């Protein structure tokens, strides 16, 4: 199965391998294959790390390592709009709930081993990292509520300081300098995902192993506690 090619520029023109993936999806559905299986096969055939389609930028591969498979699933579903059951499509794209219960090995086989490894990077590096930040934010907010201090900026500064040792703006400036990005007042969703993945790697490099394991568990536990660990993207992957 083809891996995702890391490309720095996106194009409105669909590369032949990506067009082939879309054609495979359409043909699979037309031939009676379950749309979810055909979708995963198409994901396995997809080549581009990102693209611009219908005026929207898609970045499927973060930092050349972390694969947002549901974003690609959304893109592919849009290419076969009208051919999929709306309720099943919505459940998958918005809640991470697949219409079929397949094993982790089958999922890996369908999207390919490289993409599966990149999916794990996304899960732990972005999904779990976001959950960790929210878990610590809840802790700090409870503490500040007792003290009668609920200023959101102050809470966020304390959250990032506890996890990463620096406030968010300091870390964001560091990230942008390292990447050669402009120091803007706003941040796009794609850049925020990349920043979150950068924070994950920053934490791995700058915290001791016991602290890393403890914080990662905190992020995973929060996902489970609020009922978000479900579906293929949300599920806690089995590491082997």
C-alpha cells in the first residue's frame, strides 16, 4: 500500500494516484462493496500529504509524521457525495463511529502499515495531547474557582506552564521561529494541529519518562472519561 507523500505545496490539480483512489472508491461502492471498506482502501491508495480542493486547504499529514485519517475520509466522502448513507457518514466524520466493527489488524491492512503508524502518531501526538491540555485546564480551573480567580488567560498560562514549563505564547513563538512561520496574532486549525504535535514532541524531549507516561495516561483517561474514546480514530490503539 502506498504511503503518504510529504509535499510542501498543494495544487488544485488532483495527482493521478489520488484520482485513482477516488475512482477506486466510486467503483467499489458501485460494485456493491461496503462503502466503509472501499473508503479505507481508497485511503490506502491516496498519495498526497495535502491539497487544496474547492477552495479549502487540507493537510492530511502533520510534520511529515502524523496522519489525520478522518480529514482524508471527509475529503473522499465529499467526492462521492450522495452515494453514502447520511447517518453513517455523519457518525463517522463527526463522532468517529465507523459503520462496521473491524479489527485493528484489518484496519491496518486496509489503510497500509505506514499510514497506520502515522495514524498512531496523530492519535497520541494530537488527539491525546489536546486531551491532556484540557484535563490540566479542568484541574487549574477548579483550583482557581476555589480561590475566586477565573481569568481565562491566566488559567491557560498556568496549564501550559505545568505541562511544558512555559506559557503558550512563548511556546508558540518558539514553534514559529523553528518552522520559519510568521508571528501572526491568529492561528489556523492546520497550524494549531501542527503546533500541538510540536508540543507533544517538545514534552517527550524535555520531561522525564515517568512524567511523560503519567501525563499521557492523564490525556487518555480524560478521553475515556468523557466518552470520546470510541470509533477508529477515538479508540485507544493497541500497541504491539
